[in-house]
C-alpha cells in the first residue's frame, strides 16, 4: 500500500511526469523482489544497508553500468525518504551511501554547418511527412526543448501572433520560449496540411502519418535519420540537437542565464555543462586573433 502512496506522492505532490513515476516504480519493485528472493525479506523497515549493498554488487556483477545503478539507488532512496516522512521507518539505511563513480559523458554537438546542411535538404519540404520532420527539427534546434516536451506540444502551444511557444517541462513547470520567424512559417505550412491526416479528437501538435499523436521513439528515428546522413558524430539524437542549440547560442555570445531559462534548467550548474565547447571556441578565436600569437 505504501508503494502506491509513494507513486501518488511523486505524481501529485512532486509533479513528476508519468514516465519518471513508472521508472521509480520499476526500480523499487526490482529491489523488493531481490530482497524477497535473496533474504526472504519483504518488510523494508527491517532492511539494512548491507542488504542493499548486496543488491548493488549483484547489479554491477551482472554488467549494469554505474550510472544505471546510481539511478536505481536514487529511486530507492526517494522511497525510503517517503517512508520516513509518513512514519513507516525510523532511520534511512541509505543515509551514508555514496554514489558509484561514473565517467563524464562527452556530448559533442552538431556543427552549425551540419545543422545547416539538414535544413538545406528540407528547404523544399512540401508534403505532410517532410513538413512535420522539418518542424520537429526546427523546434528542437530553435528552442532547445527536450524530446518529451516536444511530444507533449498541443495545438494551443504556439502563439503565432506573439511568435512564442509554451513548453511544459519537468515537474509540469511551464516556460514560454520565443520562436524565429522561419519556425512560425514552417508551423503555418505544417498546420495547413495537418488537418488532412489528423484523427478526430487528437490535440497533439505533432502527429504520425496515420494521424495519431507522435511518440518519443519516432522523434529519435527522425533526428537520427537526417543527421546520421550529414554528420559523423557517434550520437545523433534529439538530445544532441538540444546540446547544439545551447552550444551555438553560447558561441555567439548569449548570456548563460538566458540559455538556462530557455532550456528550462532549475539551476545554473545544469547549464554550465554546455560551456565546454564554447570555451574551446573562444580559445580558438583568441589564438587566431591575438597579436602576440600571429607569426
């Protein structure tokens, strides 16, 4: 019963997305199954850290990455904090747990040339599929929104008059992002033809060629298809396009706090991960321009 209450707490009080709530549930249920099978223990109040540590060792031995293990433990820790909050337990068995070390992910953005090449390829888009794909790419690159945020857009998200788009981010936090005139133009062309394929009652802005709401995997396939043909990057995902958005803005001198607001980050620390490539670009310009370096 407490697990159901925990999931309701995440959804209703913490405003976590359904996707996140499902992920938390999966992690906690996995540990509960492990504790039952390995220690014949079903009462979390009687679980000690040594038993949780045993689960961690088992996960690592089974080839689960440190990053994934940390996520699972984070879910379990959140559940224990909830149990402490409602009085089901008296102490946190994970209070002194330290996360496993993980290597820093090197996110290499698309170059401006690579992005431009994709737009050049789609500039003559004139049917539903190509116009939709173009709008998806333009929205991701022009706003930096997340894939889930893109999927959640509705017909009421865009304000053509104000040239803005309302984005619902993590924990249902709303932000309004400006739109370039080129994006508004693509939006108008797309919506003019959208009505010919959309199913009744579908309010999603972006839909499949069968008229249903677009889904996350399809967005990934669309981005991967276009960019894998123009880029030699190992990763060609929607997130890399978000990364490119932030990096290109910073390269052009945009203020870090403005980029933070556009991305929908809760803290500046999350945005600073995008500054690495900008600093490198600054170094390159400095190296070429400084008189003392010209020989």
